[in-house]
């Protein structure tokens, strides 16, 4: 099924990386993102539900401190936090800091800080 096409939808992300293969592997292992090679040889991804796509970019500073903060919805924040650490990331805000919301924040292998969100 193709992604939803609608005015105002967030559809594409460029994620800073220092090693594209390492970042792609991290997001594939932690979130199940589909990794693909474009015709030009660059590495791209589609999120776990096929609604958002994007790529990793070299030469851009990582988003190391929350400004614009992107959250990835997951079934279980605790289990995903464990997967983040096992895959080379770091938890920078543990579960409970945004209570009653079920969230955590992590740093990916390139240094970007993103959030995890679990629907209550």
C-alpha cells in the first residue's frame, strides 16, 4: 500500500550520520526500518509503517540537543531502549521524565538525539 499523500504530512527526513552503513544498521535493528539503495547508490529508508522515508547525510552536524525533537512511536519503550543500547546507541533521558507520557530519549551512533513514544 502506498504512503498517505496529503497536504501538511511530514514525509521525508534527512538524518546526519558519520557512517551511513552504521546508522542504517542501527535504525534497521532497533525499529525495523526498511533500508534500500537508490539508483544513484545512496542509502535510503522507509519507516516501520511505510509512511515516512528519508536518507542519512554526511557532513552535517548531528542534532545533539533537543531543538526540533522527533519521536519514534514504538510498542514498548523499555524494550526499545534496551535495543537502542544493544545496537550502539545511548539512553539520554530515561522512561518517566515526561510522565504520565511513556517516553525516553536516545542518542544514535552519530550523536543525534531522538525520542521514543509508547501509546498508553
